[in-house]
């Protein structure tokens, strides 16, 4: 298990199979980098200058869209994840 | 549905058909980039250092003008949206 | 109507007709960019980190001087306005 | 009248007539830029993140010294003034 | 003993022996820089602008993953450690 | 009299006569810039975001050491002073 | 005596005699810059935006390790010291 710190979340990338107009499935390198993910773990939130911890707006299981190139890729037990700060998440899809 | 996070809003671009002085409708590439949008969803607001969440000033249905080049374009269910921070919104038109 | 957000104000530029020493009225391009405006709408103020909204010092109808090049020009119902943050306003003239 | 906003002050420049060692009065361009001024109007002060307005330390009539090149020159009713932030004022003389 | 200050932690690097596809153990310089560590000491936390000290989320014995290139290497009693700020720690592994 | 504003102090430079190893007194340009001064006036302190004014740690008469190149030189009644922010003062000597 | 201001500390450098593998004592210029020091005086702490003074974590007599190149060298009564901010101190050794 990965427990993110502060206002971070761990996500799994969601990649939709993509076909070109002519129906050909594109190999990985020809597709745009994904912007969609599924939240698998959330941190306990940042602490304000007032000393209060602010709970995250997203929760486990949410599908989200996030800024391209945000976050850090990590490999854990053979699987790839992305660790993002909540501020890099644009919206919850649902 | 797209639920924006924090002080973000989701907008649809409003593009007015435009004619030149001589009455010719300009094709898309000849027009300036739109600065007007309609709010379709609002976030729950940013949290101050005092731990309080500040509700947004705009609400669903508002027509707004915003800084050119602000925000991130997202495609959702075949439609294009723009996700902005409220601070990039200049005024409500109404 | 344009309702500015936060600590923004909408102003109309005030341009005084200008004559040179010899009494010739200068065409537009020969004059300096205006620094004076009339406030036509004010926002509800910024929110401090303490969660309080701070009312603006200027109000509708005030004539103000502001930093050159500040703000964003917008066209609304065929008229040109400038949207400024209150921090770009130097003083109220009156 | 000019009423400065926030922590700004309006000052008139104080230029002392200056003689060289040999007693010759120097023309303007040969003197250093002035650093001394007289306060003619003060703003109502900045608002802290706690929502409190902080009154200025200087008041009308004070002679002050300020950082060279600070502030914005404005012309009002044919006279030249300088609008400074209080943080650009180094000390009160007197 | 090393007692880190503020929101810092002292970690020992965790390096897993690595084999290439063909089973050859790679010498040190051919492996990627480690991103995993074990916490050996934690600071007492940063002090917020409200004057409160915020305890760290990690504790002694935790295995963590952290941003590559973060922190400062120190040698103490012949052993190498890394001193990081908690904000450079991405997640606790466990 | 010069009354510094905020967290500023007015100091007089302290220059010790300096001899080289062979006992020759060096002319001014061959000495390093002084880092030592005597406080002649102190401001009433900065105001925190909480609205409180923080009294300075130094007081009139203190001998201090400060960061080289910090501050602004001013001439007042024929004498040279330096106006520093308290944050440029490293320590009180005494 | 040197009394450091705010969150500063005065330290004496601790330099260990160093031998190469072959037992030769290295002259000064061949050694790395020291990172270890002994605290000889501590300031009374920084003041938060809430108006509270935060006491330092280190105290007189502590041996510390600090970021290379941090601080300002000062000479006082013929001895060399380094004045650091507490935030440049990584850990207390003890």
C-alpha cells in the first residue's frame, strides 16, 4: 500500500483504447499522454497557517482529470502510479 | 458531469457569429480568440489560511468574461470546455 | 452591465482634449496614453486569509488615476472599458 | 485634491538650492535627483490578512526621505507630485 | 545520533539488489538513483504563522518514497544518511 | 533628527583605524567596507498580518554588525548615516 | 559577546584533523569545507504573523551540521565565527 502525504493523492492512469478514423488501434507512443486517472489513495490534507488540516475534496475511487505533466511517476509492486498534489487536479468526472 | 475542484469553474465558450463591415461572415481562424463564456459548474471554493472555505462569486448559468489564454481546455463526452480559476474571471456580464 | 469580481473595478477612460502651446488640437496618436478614468462598477472586494471580505475604497462615479498599462481592455455593447484591480489605482481625484 | 489609496502617500518634492564649493548655483540637470519630499496627503492604510487596516506612520506636513526612483509622478492642476507607498519611505526628518 | 530540525527527517537509503533481464547484477553506477528510504529520525515539525508546531506524518521506522535529488547527504559515524524536508516525501510504503 | 519607519534603524558607521602588519595606517580606499555600526535611531517596528506591531530587538546606542552592502546611505545635516532594515542586522556586539 | 538577532545563531566551526587512506594529514586547502559547528549564541527567535516569538530548537553548546555555504563569516576579537539562520541548520549531533 502507498499512503500519500499531505495534500497528495495516488492515482492509476486511465487509458482508453483509441482508434484512428480508419479504425486502426494506435500503439502507445502515437497517443497523447493521458489526462484521466482513478484515485487509489488520498493524503490526510495540508495544514493551514492556522494549524488546521484541510481534508481533500477527492476520495478513493473518484475518476479525475488533471494537468498534463503534473506529478511524479512511481512503480510499486510492478504497477505504475502517479502521485499528484490535489491542486493539480482540475475536476472530478462523475 | 464535471465537478471542478477548489476555486475552479467549468465554462462553455460563447462565440458570436461575426460579420465584417461588408457583411461577410468570417471563418473561425480569422476571428480573435473568444473571451466570453457561460459557467456550467463551479467548485466549492478555496480554503484560506484560517481554514475557511470561500464560496465563489460566480454561479452556474452566469455569462462571464475572462483573461485570454487562461485555463485548460478539456474534452468531455465529445464537447469542449475550459476549466478556469475564479481569479482569471474579470467580470460577470448580465 | 458588467459586474467585476473580487477587488476589480470597471472604468471608462477620461481623455481631455489637448492643445499644444500654439493652440493646435493634437490627433490621438500624438497624445500620451490616458491615466485617468471614471469608475462605473466595483467588485465586492478581496477575501483575506482570515476569511473576511474587504470592501473597496473607491466607489461608482469616482474619478481616479491609475498606473499606465495596468488592467485589461474589454468591449461591451460597443463601448470600451478597462478592468483594473484596486491595487493599480493610485488615487481618487476630487 | 488627490486622495491616495491604501498605504500610499502623495508628496511634493523638496529641492534645495545648491551651490558648488565656489558658490555657483548649479542648473537643474547637474544636481542629483531629489530624495526629500513633503507629505501632502496620506491613504487610509493597507489591510492585513487579519482584516485590520493599519494607519500610516507619516502624516500630512511631514518632511520625509525616500528611496530614489520610487513612486509614480503625476501632474495635477499644473503641479507635479509623486505617489509613493509608505514602504518606500525611509525616515521622517524633523 | 542525529536529531533533525523542524520538518526534516533523517533517512537511510534502501537499495535493492538489481539484476538485468539476463540475470547479471549491475554495479552501482549503472543503476538508477534510489527513491526509497527508511526513516531513522524525525524533527519536531514546522511552526505555522499561528505559532503552532505541526507534528510530522512520518515516524521512525517508516519506509518512504521521495523525490529524486531532494535532500542533503551527510556522513555520520562512517554511515551515509540523507536529510530531507517532509514536503519532499511523496508517500509512506507499508 | 531622523525617525526611521517600520522595522528600520539609522546607524552611524564605526570605522576602526587600521594598521598593516608593518604599522602603516592605510588610507580609506585600501580598507574593506565597514560592517560595524552604532544605532542612533530605531523605528516603531513592522506590523504583522495579525495587526500587531513588533518592537525592534536593537535599541539606540547598540553597536551592531550588519550584512555588507545592505541599506541606503543618507546625508543629514552634513553627516553620513545608513538606514537599514532590522533583518539586515546580524548581531549586537556588547 | 555577539548576540544574534531573530532566528540567527553564532557558531564556531569544528574542523576535524583528517588523514588520507595512506595516513598523510592533508593541508587545509585540500579538505572539503566544514559542515559542522558548535553553537556559541542563539537569537531570541523569529516572530510569526500572529505576533508570537518562536524560541529556537538549538541551544548554546549544541554541535550541529549545516548547509555548506550558508551564513556570513564574521571576525570578533580575533576569532572567526559564522552567523547562520536556524533554517540553515540540518540537525543536532549528539
